[in-house]
C-alpha cells in the first residue's frame, strides 16, 4: 500500500507537468496557425492585386513605404562583435490587473518598403512582407544591437531610437535572424530632455544618424540605380528619423477631448448583459490598426461607469424636423439633376447633414468619460476610430466603435469665439466580420455627405470612361463575387433599423499648446 501510494502520488505530479507542457504546445501551435493564416491571406491579396499568370488586378497593390504598430512579444539583443543573438521575453505577472499588464507590454513601429515591379515575372522579392519570416520573427521581435563593451557593461547604453535590420538570403532556407545585419541608432551620451526643443542640436543629431545609415548601407553593398529602391529606402529611413526620433519639433500631435458616450440598451453584441454600473473606457486606434487586436495604453481614456439616461423629447423633435427638411432638400436636388427647371427656381433652406442630432429615441445608456487623449499622428495617417470597451471581472469586451474620423482635417476648425467646435460621431453597436477588411458595421460605414457625393461623382466619371466590354466584365465579376460570398441573399436593413442600433460620442479636436 505504501509503495502504491507513493507511485500514485508521483504519477499525479508527473501528469500535471505533462499536461502543462501539452497546453503550452497547443498555445504555440495556435500561434503558428495564426501566423500561417495571416501569411496566406497576404498572398491571396497579392494574387488579387495582379500577382497572377493572367496579370488581372481586382484590388490595388500596396507600393511604397508602410508603417505598422505591432506588439513585440520578445526581445533580441544582437552582439555583432561576437556574432551572437540573445533572446528573452518580458516577465509579466498574469495575476496583475489587465490595464497594468498592458502598461508593461512592449510595442514597436514596423516600417518597410515595397517596390513596384513593371514585370510580374521578375523573381526579385518586392518587400520583406512577402517573406514567411515577417510574421514569424521580424514583427514579434524587438531587436537591438549592442557593442561588446556595452554588453559587458563597460560602456554606457544611451537612449535608443531605432534599429535597422537588413534581411539577408531572403529566398534561401538559411534566412534566419542570426544571419541578418543590424544597426541600432541612439541619442548622444550627453543628450538632455531639454534638447528636444533645440532645433540646432536636433538637426545635428539627425545628420549624424543619416551619415551612419548611409555608411552602413554602403558597407552592405547597397547600390543606387534605376533597378533598385535604395534611394527610396534611404529617404524613407531619413524621414522617419526626422519625424519620430526628435521630440516635439518633428511630431504632429492632436488633443482629443472625449465627452460623454450615448448607446442603446438593446441589441448590443457584447457578452455583458447589463452594462449599468460596469466600468468602461474609450481607446483610439489608427486607420491601419485592428479594432480587437491593437491596444495602446497611451491612447486610452480614463475609466467611467455606464449609467442610464434618456434623450429629451425636444432633441428628438428637433431631429425629426431637420430630417424632414433634409429629405425635402434631397428631393429638390434630385429634381434639379433630372432637368426640372421649376424645381431649381424654388428657394429652400440648405440643411447640413452634420447638424442632425446623432441621438435616437432608443438611446438609454451613457458613459461620461470626459477625458483628454494626446494622439500622435504618423505620416500618411489622418483618420482614427474611437472604440468603446466594457470591463468586468478582469475581462474586456467590445461595445461599439466609430467609423474613421479625420481628426487632422477638423482639428483646426474653430467657432466664432475662437474655441474648438464640439462634434458628434456615430457609434456602431452592431457589426459583422467582413472578408479580410476587419469589421463591417451594420448598415455600412457612416460617411460624410460631401465625401459621399464626391466619391459617387468620381465613380460615375470612371464608369462613363469604360468601354461596353469592360462594363460587361465588371458586372460579371461582381455577380461572381456576390454569388461566392452569398451577398445576393442578404437583405439591406432599413434606415430606421440601422439608426436605432447606433449611438453617439461627443468630441472636441484641437491642437495642444506648447507646454502640453
């Protein structure tokens, strides 16, 4: 009995260890499948963009510089003098609160260049995005290069700003991080925070970085010709260094004052049945980020509690009145387009669609966050989304999100008294997962009327310039896509149904002061 008890006791502990190893293997395999999925989806988009034997392009291909904010799951320390690479992961206690764990996570900005190929049969790789390594080790790893003296702690490690990685043997099986070349750029040892606003010192440091990059590329054998993208890559790197790594002189920052959030209390897809009394907050994501995957703590609002509310009847009456006038205006405009001269002679009030209140009678929840968020705007990006989250028992769930808001365009708009104008943005509380395009809101994206009119006009002009054969091919392709995706079976929801599912968020977009 004693021997049997000891064996059972030992087997129980052995089974627990083996079961833990099995769980870790499953997690690693799940990550591997997710990496494979993203790679296959990228390859599918490249095929649709013209990378096929027929050369038929259905969607537009990505060419030029691309920037992405990615979470770094591990860190790689490269010592070129010894030819070794040391890897590690951040030690984050899973028992800590969710917001504190996110504060300890590492993020980095990934930038790469995609060159344009005139000949589709050309065998050269267009970009590192085409490699299977991109999702496997290039994106999730934060690499820094140290000298031998710095690794031995015989020399000071200054503030690092960027690491350049040259991927070697990209089409070979030996393409691995240990065979790549790295260059880490740092600020001078005597650099002070006050120097960020000294234009002379900033320019001096940037010129030093540009010299290091140019020398490094030359040593690697980079050649500037018409058939290479060396010149464009240099300009991209220099532009990023001037913009990202020199403090307030080169950064464009927008101040967002997020007021109250209004939501309907029925039809919400989140798992939390009753939001009243639960903690919620707002996050800001760039237009090239994913709503459910990209979390940047510096772009979070403060927490607040959901509470009940009711829209005053006066606001609803005013809304219905403006809606009726807007409908009459649209009918007259349509009559003008059809050549009705009598309609064009009539005088009527011009109603701006933005003046219509976003509040619906179905609104019954309010989240008073009332906070300021400083958002840095990367080059090439002008739009953001506002995402509403609810937190319960350490878990979070998505409640609603807005369409893309061009905060750069509206940041300079002031009222007559010189103050920023308060605006409202529609919140989508229902959605579906679109085919590779993220999350599609129920009833479609909220689009500005003027932008929609311009887009429709450009579309009509493009259609008018097509030949009859091209129009027939486009119709056939559309019918095929609708058939394969079952789009022909889906019904278009009514305007009232869509409007009843939406909420609103109050915003004030302005430029921060120099002190801020």
